[in-house]
């Protein structure tokens, strides 16, 4: 009975234990660090301020724990160099090419398609805490969804419904990248060129 209970609630229990013990220690160490900063004030202040540009946000961790209140910035932010670490996140739109891929259309024509994808970080905190490399993950996902979506279209549909395909890819990608705090703005597939079977007929 005792063991059963322990197994069932293990994650919560161990979380809670580290919370209490580590939490008290963190508060004490943070207090000491602030005393040190105050005692050495005119010098220490230069180590405690960081400038975050208009288009950036800083995700701050104190002793490895995400600090409440969301990402900081833009402007001057206070970082306690003894206890805090931060990650600087760029919120500007990034574009990348999905390299040309050979895709088999629904009517068995091999076509070469590439695309340009535009995305930006919508939630800086999520882009740091939920995914290791938001940009790279978005790139890889764009490749596979280009394949997946175009594989369900005939060559005629690919050529005719350019706008619809672009929109479908954008919404599919955006939904998939949402947990990472990434917003996919646009996907522009290039013209689908038949490579083998269709080219001579
Ligand atoms: C980012 O996502 C977290 C949840 O993961 C949420 O608490 C926070 O409010 C979001 N921030 C913004 C700016 O939307």
C-alpha cells in the first residue's frame, strides 16, 4: 500500500522535496548575493545590468529555475550575476529555404519542389524551455510537411492551387510549431517542376 502510493505519485513527491530543500537554500543564497552586490555597489552594478534590444527578449533563470513574470526586455534588465543566467532570444522574422525535394505527386509524377518559409518567435520562454533549437526544428518540420502535403496533391492541383497549398502548409506548420513558441508567417512553395515522367510527354 505504501509502496503503491509512492510509485503512483513519485514525480510529484520528488518534485516537491527538491522544491522545499532547494527552495530554502536558493532564498538564502540569493539573499547573500544581494548583500554582496549592495556592499560592492558602484562596481557591481555594471555586472548586473544588461541591455536588451528592441527586438530581443531575455529568458531569465535563477538557480536553473525559470523566473516568473515572463521574458524580460527590451531595455535595461537586472541580472544578478551570482545567481542568474539568461538566454537572449531574437524576435525578428527569420526566413529559410527548404532545399529542393523530389516528391511523388498523387498521380505518380515526380516533381521537384522547394519552398521559402518565414517564421518568428512568438513566445520567447517557450522557445527556450520547450525545444532545444527552435529554428532547426522548424526547418526539419517544414521539409517533412512539404512532402506530406504535396504527396496528397496531383500535379494539376499543385500548379493550380498555389495559394491554397501555401495556406495549408502555413497553417499545418504553425499548428505543429505552436508548442515551441514559434509562429510561421508564410510558406511560399516554388513552382513544381516535373522531373522525370512528366517532362517529355
Ligand atoms: C508564453 O507561454 C507561457 C506558457 O508556456 C505562458 O505562461 C506565457 O504567458 C506566454 N507568454 C506570452 C508573451 O504569450
